[in-house]
């Protein structure tokens, strides 16, 4: 990730700029990732992108008259899909910071 950066001639502002650039790139990449969870045998389906923004929600018509079941299934699907997105973010952060171990090495 930091390959090609001359650390000897890099000041703190340049480093922070590079880190911000990488964070922006990661956010952009996350926008294209899609995580989907289903609950109730597919009666509720929710999809979010890698930035945890809801992009789609499908609810079976039969649930519209059963508020309690709808709430339970929505909560279940939302918690699951958010967990998927969070795991992805952790993995990306570990990859980003794992590459920082190459600082000063060449």
C-alpha cells in the first residue's frame, strides 16, 4: 500500500495526505460492494453497500398485517447485514494497516 513512497523525504503532511487518499479510495470501493441478508425464509430481504447504506429492502406482502413479525424479521435481517459490512470494514482496515509494517523497509 505504501510501496513506492519515499519515506525519507516524506513529511507528516504528505503522509497524512496519502492516508486520507487511501481512506477515500477505500470508501469508494465500499460503495460498490453489496451485502444482503434474508430473514423469515426470504420474507424480508435487505441489502446494504460496504458503507452500511441501505440500498434495497424487500418485504413480503403477507407481513404487512403482522407488525410484530415484521419488526422481528427486520431487526434480524438488519443486524445480520450490518455485521457482514462491519466484518468487511475490519478486514479492509487490517489489510491497510498490515501494509504499514513495510514503513522504512526496502
